[in-house]
């Protein structure tokens, strides 16, 4: 098993687990666990394969991926009730998932398109799409709206992989290093609330109290 | 017209009707009805065709499907105001839609991939995707989060079809039986609130009142 | 540069700007700006290319599109704080985007499928999809649920283009006129709250105060 096969299965498994945890937070039944686990587990990779026109899509070509998702759903159905901080576990598994998938996405993007920016974009997209779908379907505020580093970790993983491979570093070594970088960034964000500076109000900006045209509640500035 | 052609048009029509009902609940204009009807009507089948790389996508190959959606939108625009319980009608039409589409999706998934698990997954996905998009776009809580059987009905329809066909039963007969099974399960769920057991707190689990690290409102366990 | 190349880049740029404005309204960091700009900028066109099976997808074939999105994200990161009414600016840029994309989508849909209804549907879908994704990901109520004309403007742009080309009018001229029509309709909707008549309660409809089966809060009529 190569490092990329390992990352692929690992990414699917941990994202499936986050889907199952989301289902447990919504107190769904076992089929709800299966559904969320499959959707979240294969979501990002499915978009990657569709965009790069890789046929058939990975989980259609190889039913093992679905089996992994089903196994995670059943596992979490039994063990999630024992976990005290399910959302925190979800965040850590999600961190492992974006680390694995940002590098996998960049690897496949680079192989198929040969373009560094496309590969980095594909890594970000692959790493974040499953989590976005999980949050949208379960009605949670999307994890990409959180202040701590999230997309940044995916970007760092994808960019480091692409840059190292472009610089001639061995693919497997680049992948390992990039996964660690992405995971450490996201992990520190979870543990220590690492953030980048957010949107700042410039000096001299006058915040108007009364909107100028009060015809709509959406005229928030 | 074969049973599968019938199921295909029936699924599109009833999902389009649920989209139009969602538009009526949001008090949209006629174009909003058209938009929701088309999106919901062809959404699930579009994802199925894209994932299985069937080109062109069914409603691009044959404009009749769009015509069906437009007709349902106009029909519902006039008749929805006469309906007293629009959400209940929406649920029943949606039940007919998931019954038809879970079997259609499994049928096409089986034809293209030849794999039973993939066919079942495709049936579930096809049956639920349109409704998920309808709920997300209209800002309603997703129907898959409801406690009554929903994904379970889609899974039952797809699985029964695949199992019966694999056991050598005639395709048309299998399809009819599987549609009835899925519809009856979902119908009983609507009428009698059938559920599977949900997520259970295990005995002995201590629910902590105070989160251990109170830094985030998302640390819900 | 043809009119269609111009519309394509213009549509991506203004949608990317609306994504960046959404990120600024959520007070995200610079990477959040990049992410929303890229997702919103290329979202609609990506769905168009996937559905029409155009390979590779436009921003994979040509990394300039991603560069445009990145540039808009950086630009808005610096200039958004100076804007007093960011949501209003977002709506106007979005109006320019749906005008450009409804015509581009109809143009490509017509070229690939040769069918007028499919081309019109593709124009509507292309024009609205990026905005829907932006709103869903940023947790805002979807712009398609607003009472003012929105989908109608996209439909008008796509339909006028298709009808004029079918009637033998020059493609570039048709495109310019159709873009203006869509933009004027949407602009008037923003400025003067133009609407179509919404869903009406028919005379004689008795609104029941008590739901007949009070078992669910979702039995809203």
C-alpha cells in the first residue's frame, strides 16, 4: 500500500467518522449515521473526480470505500455515546481528514492537470467540500466560517506538497511532510485558537448607525 | 412506455411538485415556482448521471423532462392556494418521489456499474438529493434530519430492487414491488410516525453540565 | 478578445467580488476571502461545464480564471472596509454577474446541445448557482428567496439571447442586448423593488387556525 492509498482510505475513514458524529449530534437513527458517513466520507473526492473527469468515480470503481464508510458509521453508532465531547472529537477527526485530503487532492490534481495552481485549488476543494456538505445538511454553521485556521490548513498542505514536488523532492516524503504541516496548523488552531488577522475596520471609517435606505433588513453594511 | 420510463417521468413530476410547493410556502412568484420545480425535479437524476458519466445528462438529452417540471410549476401555482396542508402534501409527493427514484437510481447504477453496493448507494443518493437541495435552497430544516423513516425508505427501495434482480426476478416486477415497499415504509412514517431507534445515551454515561473548556459555544457534547 | 471571452472573465470577476464581500461580512481572514472568491467566481461555470461534459472544466484548462478570483479577493480585502453599504454593493455586483453569466450559459448551452429550452435552463442555472452556493456556505438566506426579481432577470437574459440568435440576429449583438436587458431588470428590482405578483391566497380559502393533526410543528399549511 503506497502512502497515497493510505491517505485516501484514511481521509475517507475520518471524514466518514465526522459525518457519523454529526448524525449522532442530531440524534439520528442508524440509517442516518450511514447516510451522513457515506456522504461526508466520499463527498470531497467525488467532486475532485467529477471535476477532473476521472471515470468511474473512485467509490464506484471500488466498493471498499463505501465499506469503510459503513464500518465507521456502525462503529460510531456504538461508541459515540461514550464520548463526552463529540464536537471536539469531530473537529480533530476533521483536522486529520483535511490534512490527508488536501495532499491527496493536490497529488491527483497535479497528475491530471500538471498545473500547480489547479492542483492547489483542487487540494483545498477536496479537503473542505465534504465538511461543507456535512454542515449544510445537518444545519450547523459551516466550519469554514469559524475564526480559527481551517481553509488555511488545507491550503498549506496542498501548497507545500505542490511546491516540494515541483522542487524535486520525493513524492512520498513530500506527502508525509505536507500532511504533518496541515495537521499541525489545524491542530494548533483547535487547541490554541490560532487565527489569521480577520477583516479589519480601517481607521477613519465611520460606521453609520442608521442605514441610508431603510427599506430592507438586508441592508446591513 | 416501460415501467422505468414511467418511474423516471413520475419521479421528476412529483419532485418538481414538491419544489413548487416549497416555492409556494415561501410565497415566491411564478418564476420562483419554475426555478424550484426544475431544480428539485431534475436534481437527483442529474447527480446520478454526472457520477455515472452518462452523457448527455437526461434532461439535456430530452427536453420533455424540463417541460414536465414547467407544467408542474404552473399547475401548482394555480392549485397550491386551494390546498389546506401544503407541507403534508409536499411530504406525500416527496414519498412518491423517493419511491420512484430510489428504484430508478438503483436500476441505472446496476446497469452501468454492475456492482450491488454502488447501485444501492446510487439509489439512495438519487432519491434524496433533490429533496436536500430543495430544503437547503428554501432554508428549511433538511427532511433527512427528521426523526421519521426517510433515508431508510430510499434504502429499502433500492436494496429490495437490487436483491430481487440479483436473485433473478423479472426487472419490471422487481421494480414495482420495490417501489411499493419504499412508498409504504415512507407513508407509514408520515402517517404513523414510524421511526427506527435513534441515538441513545448509554447507561452510565455522565452528562457533564459544565463543558470542560468553556472557550467556545460549539463545544456542545 | 470576443464579447464572450469578455463576459466570461467579467462574470467570474464580479461573482468572485461578491464572494469576497460575503467573506468580509462574516469577518473572515484573507484565506477565507480567497476561498469564497474562488468558489463563488467559478461555481456557476463549473456546474455548466460538468453538466455539458466540457473537459477540462474552464478554470482547470486555464488558470487565469483562478488568478482573477485571487486578485478580486485581495482587492476586496483591502477596499471592502471602505465601503459603507457592503450588502448593497454585493447585490449590484451580483446583478452584473447574473447578466453576464445568464447569456454566457445560454450561449454555451446552445452551442453544445442545440436545444433552446436546454440553453435557457443552462443560462439560469449558470447565473444563479454561484450565488446560491455563496449564500448557503455563508449561512445567509438565499438571494433566490428574495421577493425582488432575481431568477427572472437571469431567465430574461438567457431567453432573449436564445430567441434573438434563433431569429438570426448576430451573436455578439444579441449577447450585448441580452446582457443589458438582464442587468436593467435586476437593477430596477434592486433600486425600485420591482417584483412579480407572488403567491396569492385565493378568495374563499379558509385558513384553518388549528392544524388537523397537531403531531408535528412542520404541519404548517
